[in-house]
């Protein structure tokens, strides 16, 4: 067992078991001794580029400085795990779906090359490597169609079941997989002195491809959509993000290079069997690599994989492997969760950011701007009366009902929102107002009733499609994507869906300009680079309004826009709503602040026990006997 210390100019290994397919080791010298001291340069990006360059140099030159097959074996297996963790990062780090089935795609890749190479022995096994990647992606799509309907523990259980199912199939499909006897692949046809080099550099290339894919996804609309899904799946749907499509694409992308890595791994082993290729320990080590290195970072999964394996080998060499490794990994995970809950790289980035911003005044304490106009909307604005009530019905709700067990939350609610109006929806707490909003935008499904928006029935239309048609909403308690910046929050909405747009840059120059115009309008231009979780509640309400306006909606549902904010901001909110109405926007507002509603809205609907009790002008509502009683 070698020295555990990291060195700066070469790869150091603590030892490796070459008999278990879930072994992996790594070069940790490139990141092992980052000295966070006062002498550290203030630019973390510069530090990152240097470390990445050193790591790349070590990877590319390792076979030249070490011809020991034992150490080459460890690095090869380390690369397999690094690819697995980087792939998992897409669906788990970006989208927030925790999977314990990632090892199954390594096994599927290995068996793809094993089965095809033994049946078509005249074809080089290398030919089947991309086939394994495509096959893994197709399996991921099929699994995703079922599994991605769930979330949290249910999704984890499904992925674990999938892993064991693949193992059972490999054991029992004897005619294809040769069962527990395993498959022996043809030996490589090159000199034994370089026997490991082609496998090594093939895996380095696959790791580079996996990292390039992760980097590309993170910069695109697809990546922004996946992160929005991780932060708040319900909110993501209401701003036009097509949940099933983006999740399935992310799941498939997380498996492509992993399947190819499994194929190279299987060819490298020359012998594969179900117990080794579909071991649960493969998935455990992959997920630990991601958690320890840092989720949703580019290099965290690689760092984690290259740190975990030395511990794996220490356990093998000291305790003989077995369940001891699970105990060791579990203890390490507890330590990381307590002291570095976001992982190593995010913790370092946070420390560097604090050092860089120490002593500087934060923008969060800055004053909200005075706002402005929206030239892009003003150009299309039509002359409006002060309280237009005679426009065509933009939204018609008839007989809307929803039960939760024995509770009838909404019971035959009917209301109309004229185009160009500011319509109010009032009622006591528990009357079903927010539930009506949830039914209108499909956050929850109605049991009965009709919803007609802009002349079309939309009861069977999903939330994201309703957003594409021009329906936007805010929430009673603000629901921004907390880990995104203010600018990212505002550009996150998707006005329409097309396959091509998923590959577009997440924040284009045109979108950034439009977002800044909206932030200027609500007075939040100075907060563009702040994380949403750092904003005050009133600031979050303003950003959420700008976010919804990015959809350019025809109808905006505002759930208590005056709730929880100071009187000055309440008046400011009313002014912005009036200005937006003059630009052609229509509003349906739920609010308990009666002066706010009566001064702003016309018409007004009153809801009680889930039923529309009264409708009319503010003056009519105030003298209606049913409302007074």
C-alpha cells in the first residue's frame, strides 16, 4: 500500500485490487494539496484553469512515466468511475434525481460488447463501443418514461430495482449472456508491452467527451431547464419548461458515455460475469464520488472518483475488502455531509468567493430602483380605458371542482376574466382561491369543469403548454430558483418548445437585454448577479413578476401580490400592474388587501367554500347582501 500523500508532479497510488470489477483508483495529486492560504490568488477561475491543466498533463503522460500494469489497471478503473460519476452528474447534479442504478449502464455496456464480440468475432470489439453507448441511451429513455414520473425515494427505489433486474436478466438469459458462467472476450491484438495503453487512452477520450457534454449542457437551455427542475419542478412547469422531455433527454445523456465506458471496461477485463458487472458497489462508489467531489460542478465528479479509490484500496489491502468498504464509504459520506455538505469543490469555491468579496458592500442591501417603462411592450400597447370591463372573455371557468379526500376545496366555481381587465378574486381564508389558480394553470388537475383560455379549452393541456399559450402566474409564497442568479431566473422561462432551442445558449445577448429591461421595469436591475435566496421577500416578488413577464403572457395570475410587503412597495406594485394593463396585459388577482383590490380591480369575484358567491364591480360587491352576510 503506497503513500496516501498527494504530490504535485506525478500520480501516486495506494494500491488496487485487480480481481474485482468495481475497483478504481485515481490520481489525486492534481487537486489533493490545494493550499487555501493568504497567498492564494484572488481569482478562482485562474486557479481552476491551472489545476485542470496539471490534471490533463498527468492523465496524458501517466502511461509514459509508469509501465507497471498494476498501477495502469488502477488508473483505467478510476477513469471508468470518473465517467460514471460525471454522467450521473447530469441527472442527479443538474436535475436533482438521485439514482443508484448508474452502475447498470456500465454493466449493459460491458455485456453489449461481450455478446456482440463473441458472436461476430470477425469484427473488432472496438466497433461495438459506440453501439453500447446508443444502447445505453435507448434503455435510459425506456426506463425514464416510467421512472421519471416519480421523484425522491420512489425514483431511487426504481433505479435500484432496475440494477438488480439487469443482473437477474444477465444470470437467467443463458442463451445470450451465458449466465453465471460469464463471457470471455477475444484478447487484444497488440503487443503485451502496451496492452493497457489503448484502453487507457480510449477511456481518457471518453472522459473528455463526457465532460464536454456536461459543459455544453450546463451552458444551454436544456441545462438551465434541468437545474430549474431540480430547484422547483412545479414552478419549472409553470414557466414553460417541458418536464418529461427535458428529464428524459437528461437521463439519456447521463448514460451514453457511461455505456461506452462499460464497453471499454468489459473489453479490457476480457471476462465478464453478472455478479461483477452489475454489482451494487459500482453504483455506490459512483454516487459517493459525485457527492464528495461536488454535484452540479464540472470537475467535482472526477475529483471525487480520484479520491475515493485510494480509500477503496486501503480497505481492500488492510481489511480484505468485502463489507468493510461499505462501512468506510458510509463513514466518509457522513463526514462530508457534516463538514462539506455541498462537496469539496463547491466548498472551496464558496471559500474563495467569500475571500474575494470580503469587506465589499453587498448589493442585497441596496435600494430597489425606481422602475421604468417597457419599450418592447409599449410599442404594441393599445389605448386602454381606466377600468375596461367589456372586452371579450380571455378566460372562462365553468363548474370547476376539486376534492381532496372528503374535503371539497373547489365546488362548481365559475368566473370570467375579460381581456384587458384587472379582475379580482377575493374571499376568506380557505375559500379555495389559490386552489382555483392551481387548477387554472394545471399545478393540480381538476376533477370537473371547463377552462377556456383565449377561445380554446385547456383542461387537458399541461402546465408548460398553458404557459406557451400565454398563461403566467406568481405564487402566494414566492417560488424563485434559489440557487440561480436574478438574471438566470428571469431568462429561465421558455415561451415555446422546439428540439432545436434546447441546444441554444442559456443566456443569449438578446435574452439578457430583454431580461435587463424587465428588471429595470421592476426596479431590480442592480441585483442582476445576486443569488435569488439572498434577496428579501419583497425583492423576490419583484423578480418573480419580471420572470413571468419574460413569457410575454396574455393573462397573468397574481397570488397575493401585496402580501408580506411594505406599504410603499404595495403602491409600487399597483402602479406596475396598471402600467402593464396599459400595455395590453390582463390580470386575475387573488388578494386579501381590500383597499388594494377595490382600488385596482374591476370586475371582482367573491369565492366562499369553493363556490362563486358574487360577481360585479367593486361598488356592487360592497353592497351585495350575500357578501355582507
